[in-house]
């Protein structure tokens, strides 16, 4: 009886790995299109806005201009 459970579990794992995850899930995501990645508005308000790829760093309106060095002549001051 244990052998049959082990065999059934092995078949289920192989079925899940090769059929479900490699065929069915990508096919369903393709059929759903953008709806597969839809996020409810209430959940969007709760979740933090994480910028993983750093796109906000490259936006020109958020960038601050670099400060010009203070050139008054003479020797630099030591702290």
C-alpha cells in the first residue's frame, strides 16, 4: 500500500511539473492577457509603491540640479 502511495505521489509531481506548470499556466496567462496582471484599486492603495528597476531615478522632473562648487578664491577650508 505504501508503494502505491509513493507511485501516485511521484506521478502527481511529474504531472504538476510538466503539464500544469509548463503547459496550462502559460496558456491561461496568454488567453487572459493583461487581465491576468490586474490589481484591484483597493489593494493598489494598500500596497507600497516599490520601484525595483529604479525608473523614478531617471525621470527628469524628479532630478535636482547639481550644486555648483563655491568658488571664492583662496585655499580650501579644512574641517
